[in-house]
C-alpha cells in the first residue's frame, strides 16, 4: 500500500542507515527521500551549513525546501509508492528551535511547529530513534568534518525538543536506537505492517 513514513532523530541516532535498510527490505514499492533535498533550495540549505547565515534565513530555507518536498511526496504517494523520508518537519522544529533560542523573541518551538504544520503533509508513521546525545556524538566522531549542529550542548537541546514533539504528538513512535541495528529495523518494519502501509 502507499503511504508516508518519516524516520527522525538527532545526528548519530542511525536514522539514515535505518531508512536505507527499510527501503531495501520493502522493495520496489518503497522510495527513499531525505531532507534537505537535492533541489536548488535544498542545496542552499546545505551551503548554509558551511557558511554563517542568519538563523532566520536558515529556518526559512528549510521550510521552503520542505514545501517543495511535500509536493513531491504527495505525488509519489498518489502513484502508489511508500515514501520513507530521512528527516521531515520534526527536524526543523527540533533543530531550529534550539538554533533560534538566543535570537527569537517569543517561543521559537511553537512558531516553528505552527509554520511547519501548515506546509507539511501528515505522515502515516513517524518514528523517533532515541539515543543519548553522548552516544550519538561517539557514533559520528569519525566523520571528516562535523556540522555546526554536532556539539553536545546543542544536541542535548535538540534531543529535548524531539521528546517534547513526541509528547505533543502521540502518533510519533519512539524506538530505542541503542539496540542493535537489525532489531531497530525490524521494529520499524513491524510498525509499517501494523499500519497496513
């Protein structure tokens, strides 16, 4: 069946690996996508990771990329595909709320959540891979150049924001991503089957 599945979590939780393995196990009816996308706006988002830009511009670029991505996802689902996305709006809320914290007048989390819900699709399943930030950083310590987000204090705030999202949205399913990779993938596959996706 067609549908839309999102795999979320902090850097180093294993979401990209889990998403790839899921699509491989599901087969031809599944399509892997990710954010930022490979669109012109998605490339601008990635460029912003290497350059110092306004946190407001950063947040808005992520949302513009998502608006395009949402249209693409809707089209794939309409064609009968099961779309598995490595990140979606939850990442923007969790990361950008932490990033905007020192700049925003008011509640950045609330503003970002409201804005993103207006431009995003409702996933059939959102899986939050939960891992302690210290372990996540150890997992990604071998990367050639860490991103601006890969700092312990920052990831701890992002982790809290993800847990807050899960409390606000009961449809988000948390999975312990400290378990072995195969167990995590099997649990996500089970959730997909339970929802007849």
